[in-house]
């Protein structure tokens, strides 16, 4: 019996990546917490912020962000998957609400307990926004 195909692996990674944006947009802290690795080292760079190191610090930041009164739809645009063994890097652009994508993001996942879990998120501004297309390449 053979293992999963590259397409199947990439689909599972993109599903995990979409789960991140769904949890953010829905303000769903339990889903966000479940997405992040439990044993592997985790880090996060929110836009214009210092590095957060360790699961506790990263999840505390998400608890504060997601617990806010206002909701912000965050879209993942033009995701590209790079698989390296039991790790995967997703690069994409992020846009909010109806505006153009204004951030570049890198999301890193590892295989943990037979599923893809996030170990790193880094988002920061880009020099020129990526306009919304008529047929968006967006995962959510």
C-alpha cells in the first residue's frame, strides 16, 4: 500500500491553513488553540510586533486578539504550499473585509498526532496591495 499523494498532502495543509483564517475571522479561540502544535516549538510575529515564543505566549496573544469586540474577516489570498518532509510552509497574502490584500504571511505547519498543526505565523505589510480578483484564489 502506498502513502498519500502529494496532492492529498497539499490539500490537507491548505485545509489546516484555511482553518487558521476561519478561526481568526470567526473569533473562535478554541479552534485557534486546537490548530497550534502542542509539543513542537511555536512562534508568532503579529504585524509590527515583537516575536512571541512558546505555545503559552502565542495562544495568549490570540486569546486577546480574538476576544476583542470587533470582528475582522481575514482572507488568505494566493496560498502556495512548500512541503519539506513532515513540515510545510504556506506563503500567501492576507486581506481584510472587502479591501485588497495588504499583508504578506508565512504559515508553517508540522505533522503532529497525524495532522498538520501550525508552529509559526508571520504577517507583515507589503509595499503595494494585491487587488481582489474577479475570481478570487482564496481559502476560507
